[in-house]
C-alpha cells in the first residue's frame, strides 16, 4: 500500500480524519507493507516559494509522526530523496502517449480556464502540470504498489498509472505491477468553517495543531443557522455534527444526535465539539511541538526511510533500465 502527501500547507483537521488517521490504522494491519512519502516534487507544480515547501514538508512530517506513525514498521521518506523516481518518470514518459495526458483533469481544467478568459490555451501551464500524472505513476510503480488509497477525485490518476504500466510492459516485458485504487467511502471528508469541504484552497480549515485557545475560537466561529435553543436541529447538514462525529465514538455520537433532536443550543454544541477535538488533539500537539523544535530528528527519520526505500527502488530500476536497453556494452 502506498500513499503520497503533498506538502502544500499547514495540516488541518480534515487531513487528519481523511488521510493521516486511516492510513496509520491501515499500516498496523498484518500482512500489509506500507509506503508513505512526502511528495515535495509535486509541491513544486503549484508553489514558487521554496521556504514554504520546506516549512510545509517539516510540518506534515511532524504531523504524521506525532499522530503515531511507526517508521520502524513502514517506509516513510521524502520523494526528492529517491532519484529513481525521476528516472522512472522518464522511462514511462517515453512509452506514454501524449493523448493520455491531454485527458488529465487538472490539465483540462487549466485549458478551460484559459478558454473562458480568452487566453492562449496553454497560458500558465507548466510541463510539470502536464507531466504530473507520469510522476505520480512513477511514485506508485517504482514500489510495485498493489493498493493506493485515494479519493474519487484522484481515481483517474490510478487508471492512468495502470495504462502507463501496461504500455511499458507491452513494449519491454512484464515488469510493472498494475495498481488498484482503494476508495474507502467511510473515510471522513470534513466540512470547514463555512460548511464547504475543508480545504486549503477555500481557506476554511482548522489547523490540526492550533493552540487550545485558537482551536476553541475557530470552532465557535463555525457557521450555523438561526434555530434557537429548544428547536430540533438537523444532523445531516450542519458542519458541527459532522465534525463531532468524525472525532467521537458511536456512543458519544448517538448522545449528540439525541441532543440535536432535543434542541441543544449552538453554543453548547460548539463547546462539546471543542472538548471532544481537544481531547484527541492535545496529546498529539505536545509531540508535534517537540518534533517541530527538533528538525534534525525528523530529517534522520526521513533519511532512514529513504535508505530503506532505495534498497528496493535501486535494484528494480536497474531491472527496468536493462529491459529498456540501457545496458553495459560488454553485457
């Protein structure tokens, strides 16, 4: 199983509930070999601030470690520490049809924005954006990943990786494993402060490790409707209940559902939400702050992970090089 995390900002509650928590739980399953990497090459596609890329890489690595990722039992590494990824990207690029990349959602969206603005079709479109699916395929195929947990918006990239692997195998023999997308419908997609999906692009997130006072202030700013205390409240729509449910057990969620039906005041519900999230986050916050204060400790973990990962990637890339004809002349 393989999961990439793009360092594109401060991790928020949605990142934890939707990606970090389920991935760490999966890594503890018997018989599963787990690869988790910080996709810093991917971050360069949308970020022109080197300092932000470095800072976000530190923050996200610290978040995963603080949440309980055991790097002795998984492969945890930085993408840019694995040069074999880029070499495989080129090998795949030479067997991948341009027409396949023309259909990528991100590229098509950029073309549509330019058309709407009356601009040149490729204005502002970098080769990095166009080649993004090939780099993602290399991340996956280099480690023979069987299962890649993704949201539905990323499903196309797994299908494209399968297509690229099949084309390579057709030309050079059966070397690459065709991955399967693992879509878990039960994984939480959390609403943000304004009720839309919690996202950095919407600027509506709640930082995962915000100080307790800031966390409370943000939770109390969540948009609610005008129903007064005593009026029954719906649990299907409001962000408040969905956030609570993501951090509470079944019994706690049932009690909160009953409280909504009985007309709990919004202020009381927000206080309960704050206490529930704080109980989950507080122990991790201490570990996170300690890790952030000691970047060398994180760097060591990533270096160790890269050494383990390259022990797999190096020999496999040599196999692929030979298959493609990049061989010693005396062989």
